[in-house]
């Protein structure tokens, strides 16, 4: 079975590939049971069939897109970072 996230990262700009690999590693360290897939053309981690985190490669930076409840839950820890309802 194809590792769709690994394939996605391999196609990303070289400048962000290491960061994307590290994001994936960190997420799986927290919960190795997460389902890994692509949604909205982005790597996606799901728990019990529901997405909990997306991430993406952009030309000059990676994007991390937790679901809105996660951003709200960690608002204090995310102080100082640019966030929106569903993005860090």
C-alpha cells in the first residue's frame, strides 16, 4: 500500500521536506494509532474517522492546520504565534 503522506512530502519543495517529516514524526509520537490519509490534497491525521490535524507544504514554509477545537484548547500555549480558527 502506498504511503500517501511520504509521497506528498517527497513532492514538496526541498526547503520544507525535513520540517514536514518532523511534523509527521511528532504527531505520531503523540498518537501512533492515528489514521494517515490525504484530505483537501493535504496530509491528514484522523482519529475515529474524524480529522484532527492537516499539514501542507508551501513555497517558503509549512502550514499546520489543526481543527478549530484544538486551536481553542491550546490558545494559551499558542500565544505569540499567528493563528486563526483552524490554522497555526
